[in-house]
């Protein structure tokens, strides 16, 4: 999505694929590394889509990661 399209969006609008607009995250990738704190902004779980499969990556109360299909 380009910057002008972002500016035209109003609160409550949904993307054309039907998903509700979520939290924006800025991810920095250095040498194939992503900081987990950048993924878990405002949430304790995220969905990772790989092909046709969806996986849930969850941050536990003990600060561990669990990936489930």
C-alpha cells in the first residue's frame, strides 16, 4: 500500500482482503534476525501465514515462544 492510500484510509476501514486493520509494526531485519519485541507490540500472539497454512506464535507468561499450527 502506498503512502497516499494510507492517508486516504479512515478509522474503521478494512483492507480489501477483508482483514481488520491491525497494529502497525516496524520490523528491522539484520542478518536474518528479528527482535521478538518488535513482533509482539500490543499483543501476546501473532499469526504467521506460510503458503496456505497459518501458524500461531505465542509469547507465554514465562517469556517463552510457542509455535503451533
